[in-house]
């Protein structure tokens, strides 16, 4: 078991529209973060995580994730799994 305390987390302001609080686990394939997106992220182009899958849970409000030609509306309580190497962007 591993406990991740808030005081051990690191806040990253990825852009004007995206702030992430990362909880580093020390694992090459798994990481945890609480992310707030208000607008388009990234500001242009796509995001890409080459190393691990990302599991995102929509805690509040709604938004859209777009990957290639597929755009999916997500609302509070939805979850999405993003594969390593998949290009995508958020609108939230």
C-alpha cells in the first residue's frame, strides 16, 4: 500500500487553462493527478503521454475529449481511459 499525501504533491500550471496537482508514485507506468481544465488544453495541438495510460474521471461539470476524428462529450461521473501514445485534447 502507498499513501499519497497532498503536502507531497506538486502543482503544475500547464497553461492558462490547465492546472494539475500531481501525486508522484515513483512508477514508470502509473501516476496520479487532480487536474482542473477551464478551456482548451493544450492551448494548441494535442497532448501526448508516451509512457503510460491515463485514466480520467470527470468530477464536476462537463467537457469534451477529442482524439483524431472522434470527439466525445463527458459529464460528471464519466471516466475515460487514454492509451499511451494516443494524441488528444480537452475542452472543458
